[in-house]
């Protein structure tokens, strides 16, 4: 039996089998099990081949995470280098990422809604805002780094074109594996013109705001990206948030297991507030509840969804891995993320779970939902006096712990 390290020959054998016989899942899944290899979904295999086979000293998951992070950094550098070659009186960067090249730019407005990336930009001495600036201001140059969600990215693209002055330039850079070709086609449809070049598995695209700009497409894309009431549960959400258009299976399972909670608690990684809204509707004995999320856009939706209880709700835009959290709590509920950027990152979830445990007072209770295969039990047993799985269903588990 091979160990859990990524043996490049074993990986290649399984990958080639998967590509050659995609319909025979029974065969290549058996090979995966034999080599103790956790493979990614089929659409991810083409781009990270070389990286996966490069080093036998790291796991496949680690290799793919490094690949995604490197592609994002390459796209960021490519975009910023191109921007520095263009004379501009006023530049806007949507979904800005921290990079040393930013410090060489003049007259820039930066927007970043994700707290870790926002903090990284602040740490290099630049001003940055979670929301876009006033719509009355026009720009000569607008840059965009696409998000995971296509509707959100197309909305930003439309917003950018609306904010450009006549003949102003819009540019984006994106890894090929993240949909660069699709976004190039969308930009041509929106602007009526586009130019592009490729480098290091990324694509840099640009367009001018000319008479061919299609304002009706822009209006529709903006509408598609805006917050809205979701029919299935009546809460406000928006594209780009986790499970934005329906209640996710894990949270729904957790809600069914929750008792009537009392005292002071926290919804950690609250998203648009699905757990909190259900908790507050069930209990009249909540003294205070803290809603915490790293996504400013998610927290903005959570504010709207909990205005009925605004006298007992506190909203926190924080990075649960690195910022201080409320302490001495009676309870914490959490559906922790385990993806960073566009790759799986189990360590992210484990760090958040650790901080959730440390936020409890003695006797405080943690209610956690996670994918069944995620390894949280050992960590929980090291931090809590009691830990038990309440239910396993539909690929998820709900865990209760007492500190």
C-alpha cells in the first residue's frame, strides 16, 4: 500500500485512467482508494498536470492549492504590469489583490470585500474600501480580477464599463482554468471590442468604452448580480455568496439539530445569516448574538436579514483565522468554509473550528456542521471536554461539543 504522499507515477496512472475511461468510475475510484489519493473533479485535471507530477513530496490537495494560488498571483501581476504601462489620471481596481506593484500606481481607488485580502492591501500601506466608491466618479482605467462566481464577475464587468469615461479602458486578467476565454467573449459582447494576449496560462483582456458599448447588456448583468430576496426562504442574498440562491444541505441539517438556544452566542462564518435568522425565530431568550464573516458582501446581506432583531445583534467583518473573536460565549454555531480562493483548504476549516472552541466559556456549547470526510473530531476532542456526532446524513455530519 502506497503512503498518502503524492507518488507522481501513481497519480499519473490514475489520472490517465480517468481520462481514458471516464465512464468506468468503478475502476479509477478503486485505484484512487488503493493509492489513498484524493482526486479533484474532472474539470480540474488538465491545467495542474505538470504541478501534480513535479514533486512527490506533497499531497495532491496541497499541490493543487499551490497551483491555484500561483495562477491567481500570476494573473494579478500580469494585470498590474499592464496597467503601469498606461497613462491614467484616475484608476479603479475592483476585487483588488495585494501586490508590490500596487505601490507604484498613482491616483488609484481600491475595492476588496474579502477581509484577509483587504488586510493584505492595508499592510502594504494603501487605502482600500469594501464597497465601490460613489457612482458619480468616472475613471480613465478600470482593472478587474474575476471572482469565482460568474454572475458576480459579469456584474463587476458591467459596473466597470458604466464607470469608465468615454474612450476609457477596462482590463481584466484571469487564469485560463478559471474561465478566461468565457470572460473574454462576454467582454466583447458588452463592449463591442476586445483585445487579448496570453502568458503563463493566464489571459489579459482589454476593451475601450466606445459607441459600441451595449448598455442593455450592462443593465441586465448588473440586475443579475444585485442582492435579492430568495424565493425558497425569503432571505436577502446575492451571487458570489456561499449557496447564495438556496439553503445549503449542511446548514439545513444543522438547523434541524439545534435546541432552543439562550444567552450570548455567535454565528461564526455567518454568510447571509441563514442560521441566525432561524435561531432568532425559534428563541426569545437570546440576549445577544454575534454575526461574523470575512465577506463584507455576505455580512451586508446578513444585516438586512436580521434588522428585526437589531437591538440584540452585532455584526463583525472579521477574518476568523487571524482576528480576535468574541469570548466567553454560551454557544457557537458554525458551518466553516474549507475552500480558499478556488481550491480546497482543510486547514482553513480547522483553524476556524479551533477559534470557535476558544470563544466558548466553560460549559459553552459548539454546534458544527461539516462534510462527512473532513477531519475535525481529533481537534475538537483536544479542545473540548465532550464531543459527539449528533447525525450523519446526505454527506454531512453535525457535531456537538462542550467546553
